């Protein structure tokens, strides 16, 4: 087996509530990522983004990683990991420093970012990301790249994302028991935004909603920068649970029915369509109307979308999301979800699938792979930053500042 160093590989690991996904990509000379290995396994021991049985999670991760390594014919040693859960919190902060030489240098930018992140954080919290939004030099506001500009005083607005330190340690422990190192923990919705958004959407204003099994992760961009992030601890597993209870069928069969036959809008389903529903306890299967299934699911989707709508309203950014919503994650793929969301939010809605990937792209061109492919994109930019930091040119400094706005810290 080849080593990652020889092939310049990056590995993403998304330990979700329902599935563990591991993807390895190779950095090409044209700055693209080529997918060379994919591994998936049902997640055991996870609940709403958190670990509740460490040994089960370790086994799930190991199986997904083994499958990925077998496909890619390589052995990996480190991964970029996603993290989610209701413990993830955000806040917007401001920092200010004097400009030392009347012209902004990289040191000044580092200092003002440090000032913005110096807000006291509780001992039980871990800093995940410091994401600069814009700079102000004296009276000039909205500056994206201040390096080389003249002034006396510089300010920076930054979006800070933190998580519970114990939760993060548990996630890291899972991969370490698989003899892997965690390069960095990345908020799931931030990673997803890397995989599915265009620069135009970020500038115009967009909300990414990653609807997984246990949580809905949100990130809102306006003017090219992140303004708000949130985690709602309700998602697709609620729908599966409803199907299982109302139709009296095992959870595994309920999940299969949801994936294959469910629709978020009952008006889109014919009254004549029928499905076979397995029973519990060895009883014979029953035939039921698919329209009845949609009648069960529609109220749950309405509840999920209303929770998202409430969060957008609370952020105060509803009028600034001109590009609308991008739904991603496994639960976003359901028939009728986009139409329902457009009707409720009164704005454009699309399903986001990974873009700008090569190689075995057919394995990951799916909304459920947005987070793990986004981790590769994040890792690629981190790799680019390390290369550019070795250079002393103004161009490399510009790219470094650009990377901050995209969420690399």
C-alpha cells in the first residue's frame, strides 16, 4: 500500500448520527481534488452528533476507514473531522489595534485577529474557528484585504465558533483508537458549505442547512463572510421514528421506506400508489397507500423547516439571504423537500451536492456526502496556506487573508 505523503492525499471523516463516511482525495497539479477512495458504514453509538457508546463508534469508524483504504490502495494516518451537536455555539466579536508603520502588514492583521479572538471563553469550551468578516481602517469600512493599505487604527469583525471540550475530546478519542490522528475538527455546516456553495452565493447571501439524521446544522453567509451558525438537535431520525411507530414496522424497515418511498408533500403523491410495509414479530406484511405515508411525513418536515425559519429570523439576516437556501445532507434528498421549502420560506431553494471534484466523483455526487467532501476542500486550502506561508510575496499574503474569510484558521 502507498503512503499518503507519496501521493499527497487528504482524508475527510464525517461521523454522523446515522452514517460514518470516510473519503480520501488526491491533490492534483491543477489544484483540483481527485476522489480515490470512499468508505461508509452505519453509525452505531452516536446520538444527535454526540458519542454515547465509544466502542461502537470506534468499530463503525474502523470499518468505514478500512473500506476507504481498500478502495484507494493506501494506508492513512490522519484525518480532518467534522463535529456537530447542540453544544456548538457562535458569537460575533470585534478587535482593534494601532497600525505600527502607517501601512498594514501581515503582523498587524495577525494582531487584530488575535484581539478579536481574545474574548473570554469558558474553560469547558474549545475554540473551533475564528472567521474574519471584514476589516475597518480608520473610517473606511468593509475592507476584505487590508494588507498594504495606509492608516492609523485597524478593526476586525470576526465570527467565533466554539464547542464543548469534552464532546470534542470524545470525537478525537474515537479516531485515535483507530490509530489515526485528527488534523483538525471542523464544524459540519462550515465543511458542507465548502463542498456545495459558489462564490456568487456567498457574496449574494445564502443559508446552508445540512439536514442529517440527528441534527440540522446551519451557516449563513452575506457579503462573502459567515455571519451566523447554529445547530438544531432535530432531524431525519424523527421522521424514521414516526414511520416506525405509526405504521408499526421495525426501525430498519422504516428507514428503508423513508429513503425509497417517502415524499415531503402529500399533494405530489397519487392516491393509487401503494407500498408494502413489513410488520413486527413475524406478522405478514401489509399493503398501504403511499399517500398516507406522505400525510405522516409532511407535518414533520413542516416542523423541521419552521425551526430553521425561526433560527434565520433570530439571526436578523432573513432579508439578506438573496440567494436563498441550499439544503444538503441525507434528509434533504427526499422528494418534495425543495418544493415544500420554497413554499414555506418564499425564497429560492436547491439541493446542494459536492462540486469541483474529480476521480471517483460518482460515489460522492450526493447531498449526503457534502460534509465529508467539504472536509477535503477545507484540507486542500489548509495545504495551500502552508505552501503560501513559506513565500514572502504580497500575493501569498493576499491568499492567506482570503482563506480566513472562507473559514480556515
